[in-house]
């Protein structure tokens, strides 16, 4: 049974409407692109039991077509001279019956968020339209984003504030930063160098004891998870080293005691670490202890790289319980509860082409599954695919590529049993292999 939403039209319908691509939007409504590179929408109707007829819902005269699931609206865009230019495009919105509900004037565009809010951008100022596309808030803000269904973070004249749907000030425009997560009707805000938790229920500000609060981020491939985005990294006694970029080099840009807080400012992980990092698995965190020392590392090609030392790494859970002892020179997450630990080696920042992450070289590695060491810490290489492992642990000494026709590698199960005979082959246990 084919559950695909793409290219479902019968061949005779494709020929009739010159369709080269199609996508089911909802029920019997499908958008399509024709051979002239124009987009439209077709609707289907059952007739005479099994026979299906197709008619235009939106004619194929547009440069792009989209669909908003929140409001069940079809968006169609015409480019002036067939060239994208937001200030010159014309935007059209249709209901699912093909009736036009709004058409932009030149220089106008709209954005619909996950709450179903319709933001109008006009002359580089932002306001809000109601569900009937009638102006609810005049376009006068430089930035405008929903915090929840009721309140909006707004930016005007260099400062942030909070407004409601009636454009009434809930928090005056005197803040340097307002965070995006509202939890228990509270949000974190920053004024000058101080952070506060703002309580919507009583319009009160409570000062927080942190000198730096950072959004959830990670050195791990495809982390942090969506679940982790409700948390923040917090630092007390932060000292900032502006020689390093805050995104790529966050770990060494901010020196201090690191922990984790939630969207209210409540401490989840105490500020006991020299760094904390999110993983793909939102139940665990990578933490370091020590005084990070920064130095230059010269690799085999005589390239100088930023390196760190004097730090030990471990894994904790969200209750600050130690899962993997904080005694290793580096740790990588490779599966939900599987971590590669390293002793010895050089930890450095790999900024090669299309590579931007911290890693280690020349250390001896082993593997933990939760709090159990399942391989000895004596190997040079682990077989990973897309920074992950699948079903088995393949490890070896030496850095020669894993050869399925050879038996020089070792294989362990995730329970820690070493397989001595009839070894699985690495090529059979890879993602997208």
C-alpha cells in the first residue's frame, strides 16, 4: 500500500495538465507544478461511483504554491518578471474551496506561525492580521514573534518588550533580550547585564543569579533534541573571551561555572561544571570538570588548531546523577544510551571544510552502554556511520579502513559480549548502507 503524498495522479491526468510534480495537501486537494514551471492546485471529485474528475481549484499561473495546515489556507505567490523579490512579489491566500481571502499590495507579505498568527510585513515593519486578514495590530515593530497564544515578543527602537493581542504593553520596551520559551507562565528576560524571570500572572520580575544564559546547543550531530529546547545553559561568574566565536567556540568563549535551567529560570543542573552540553537523547547531558586550558595544536599536516586540555568528561542525567564517571578525556554520543569514552589524546576543534565540531585524536577508546563499560578502553577506532552505530560495536586497533573481508576488528554486542566467531560484517550494520 502506497501512503505517499507525492505524484499520485493517474497518467492521463498528468498528461492533460502537463504535471511534472504534485503533492497532496489535504483531503482531495493537490498542488502541482506543470511543464511551464508554473504552480496551481487541483481538486478531485468522485463521480459515478469509481470515476474521479479533476478541476482547477487554483489555476497554474503562480511561481510557487504552499499550504498552511494551521489555518487550512493555500498560499500562492507571483514573482515580478519571474524573479523572487519579497518587496515586489504578490501574495495570494485561498481557502480550501478556492475562494481568494487576501491579496497583498506591493511591498506587503505575510508569515503564518505555528500558533496560526498572521504577521504582516509592510515597509520592513511588522504587525498582525486577524483570521479574516483584517489588521489587528498596526505594522510598526521591527520584530514580532509569538511567545504563546496570548503574548508577543516585540522589538522597537533597539529594545525588546512584550505586548498582548490588543497591542497593550505587558512589559515595557527596555530589555536587551527576551527568551522564546514560556514555561509555567514565566519567561526569562535580560536588562543590561542582569537576567530576570518575568511572571505573567502578577507582572513581576525576579532577578536570576546568572551572569550568562545561553540557548540549548550541542557539539553532537543532530543534537539538541526538540525536547531539550525548553532548557538553557546557565553560567555564574562568567568571563568572556571575545577572541573566539560564541557559536563554534562556546565552550572556551565563556569561562565560569555551568549548569542547566528551565524556562522559568529554575535550576535543573547545578552550576558545578566547567561546561555542559546537550545530547540527542534529551535525558542525558555531557559535563566537564576542571579549569579549561586553551592551546594551539599542530597536526600532522602542520596546521594549527585550537585545542583544550585539563578537563575530564562524564555523562549525567537530568537529576544530576552520574551515569558515566567524570574521568575521561573526551566522550562522544553514538546511540541513545551508548557513549564512546577516550583516555589520552588531543581534543581540538575541527574546522576543516564542512566540518565544525570538537573532536579527539590519538586517544584510546572504549564504549559505555548507560553505566556499564561494554568494551575495554584499548582501541584506536570505532566504526561509525553518520556519527552513529547500529546494533553492534565494531572496534579495532590501527586506523586502517574496516575491511569486511578481514577479521582484524573486534565486535561486541550492546550488552558487552564479545563475538569471537562468525563475526557480523560492518557493512551490514550501517545507516543508509
